[in-house]
């Protein structure tokens, strides 16, 4: 039961800060500053699990048990509402990148979107449960042209046949209307963005967790969209 409670609480903490971050985008509050403020409260503490604003599932099902608590409650005929809401909130949060693209570009039909990273996380080549794959599907459904690059992916599954898999990052971002950082590969930070950005049609980056913040900070006319930061 401790394991169920611990993982549910951590997942709830991430879901909570994600919702606060999205609200912050509308009122001009920076989620990093809000997180720091929360951690200054002694009853919460500096080690509180409030750092993630990633647009993906807060805890991998293969490594956590928070998602089992609702099943346990149902089996024991016990009604709970907070823990089941974690998935509902997270599913909504997973659509953040698509909504940001639509808010900036409007109709995505005919737009070229560069998707940087396809795997669920770094140091793996698996696409299972990948938010990037889900984004690609939604972009294709919206009529966008999707060009993806991932250093660990050499071949795409049949369902992503319409996605053009680039051999290098430069091919993916050339003439792109926007680039979306989905998997935080170290290679992306090492890229020569000073040369890559001018080759884009529009210099829009959708980067949920501010992974490329330092790399893009001083480049002219770059619009860097992140979770929990007003634009």
C-alpha cells in the first residue's frame, strides 16, 4: 500500500504543477517561479516533486503503480475520485504541444512541422507510449507535413509511413514552420542552432520543458514556447 500511495502522490504532484503551469501561461506567471514559491513553504519543502512540466505521462506504467490504485479501489468497491483524475488531467496535458502549434499557426494544413525526438525517452529506441508518436498522428490528421529526426530511430512503423524521417537534424528543420522538442536527446543541445534556425520558414520552437532554452536564447526572432511560460 505504501508503494501505491507513494507513486500515486508523485504522479499527482506532477499533474498538479502541469495544471498550474498551463494556467500561468494565461496570466503571465512563470511556472518555475511558482514552483520555487511552493517549495519555500515549509509544509511542502524544497524537495517537493514539482519540477516537471513535460507534456507526457508523469510516470511510466512499467516503472510505477499509481495507475493500479483505481483498479484496487474498484475491486474493493471503494469509490475514489482524486487518483483516477490523474490520467484524465494528464491526457489533456499530452495535447499541449498540438494546441500551442494551432494557437500560433492556425490551420496546420500544408505547414511543415519538425518533430525532434520520437522515442518515449532518451537512451532507448522504443516508440511504445511515445507522446511524440501521438503528436505525429495528430499533425498528420490535421494535414501538416511532418519531418522527424531521432538519433535512435532508423525506421518508422507502418502507421507513420506519411512521416518523413530525416537523416540529420538539419533536414528536419529546413523550411519548417515550427519545431517541436519531444525527446530531450543531448545531441539536440550540441546542434549548431545559429546555422539551423535561419533555414527555418518560421522560427517557432515548441519546447515543453525549456530543454533548448540556453541554445536558443540569444538567437534573433526565435519564438520559444514552453509549458508554464507566458508568451
